[in-house]
C-alpha cells in the first residue's frame, strides 16, 4: 500500500469520525433544548425548528407536550445533512414569548435560567 493511499484512507476515516461526533453533539444540544422547554400547552416546545444556512422564519401550529415529535423532526433534519461539509445550522423558535422565557424569567418554575443557555453550557463543558 502506498503512503498516499494510507493518508487518503486516514483522511476519509477522520472525516467520518468528525461528522459522527458533530451529529452527536448537535443532536444532544437540540434534544436538551427541546426537553427543557417549559410546557403548558406544548406550543413553545413544538416550535423548535432546525434549518440550514438561514434561520427558519415561521411558526408551527402543532403543540408538542412530550417533545418526541420535535426531537424526531430535529433528528431527521440532522441525519439528512452532510456534516463533513461547512455550513451553518440554525435552531430557532419564533414564538414571541420564547425570548422572554429564555432571558426574562417568564417561567421561573420550569426554566428559571432558560433552556438554550443551559444546554450551550452543558455541551461546551463536555467538549
């Protein structure tokens, strides 16, 4: 086996490992945010949406009290991406009160310090 072939195989394996690690981290972040989103009717939890290269602009009408459909949607989105390529992933919630819950303590009992910030800290400390 030639040296250049060995390097090529190593590079391919490394790219696959990086993409797999990226997928695990992204899904863990999204799942954590979804599951820590406070639930009354489930509309806030059901409005988390993943998109590629630009933020999603709309809202969803389907509530999600359990979080499972929203997690499945996020997982489906991530699994369809080639995470070895360079692009931006946006994870948005466009309900007007999402920002208030994250930053203004609107849900003191269920998300006193938000849901996004907590999960970004969790993921950052585990990398």
